[in-house]
């Protein structure tokens, strides 16, 4: 124990004993008043916490069927007849009490990915899913969020990209 702690330790113990002694005396007085029937005010207690307050339970998000990963679409560019997107891989979790409360966490550095021939892209217009070409991403602004589920082929090209809907 350091010298500073030794100086304060007896004082802390005395304060703790004083509080404990006062609590014992208050309990004894309340018990005596109850047994004798005297009308003595009970010691003040803190109000109970509201029952509606619960700890937030976070659960992992699961990509749509057939997809394995999430990403944030940072940008899209059409060059030389090909579309390249700049993305950040991420994980996702949601509040079990409110599934609209979603948190995405980056899992790696941003990188560029191209699209495989015949790749499908699904985005939302409002809350309606719409299929578009990868080229569409380079010239349009997304109306909802930049978070997607995606699939890659063996050449690390995107074969499917599906926007995640959050109201």
C-alpha cells in the first residue's frame, strides 16, 4: 500500500463504519416503531428504477439469403465502359428492442472492386426494391443508405450487390 493510501485508509474505514452504524440504528428504530405501534417515519429510500428501462441487447445482422458480407458504398465511377466502386467492408448489429437501430462497423480498409459480367444490383427507390445496372450507380444518388450485402466471384469481382433497407 502506498504512503498516500495509508494516510487515508483509516479515515475511509471510519466513515464506512459510521455509515454502517447509522444504518443499523435506523433499522433498529424502524423495527422498534413497528413492534410498538408508534408512528415513526421510516428512513427515506431511493425510488425503484422504472421497469421500462432495459439494457440494450445488440444482435448481429445477417445478410439476405445467398449473401455473406456487408459493405459501405463510398463511391462509384464509370470509366472505360466498366463500373468500379470504392467500398469499405463492415459488420452490422442491431438493437433487439428496435430493429431500426442499426450500427455498422468497418472491418477493413476501403478498396476498389469491379463488377463481373452479368452482375445484378438491387437498390431501393423509397421502400421498393429496383434492379439496376452497375453503371447506374455511377450517375445516381442513393435515396436510402449506402450499406449493401454483396457476393464476389473467384476473381474478386462483384456478382451481386443488394442495398440494405433502413427506414
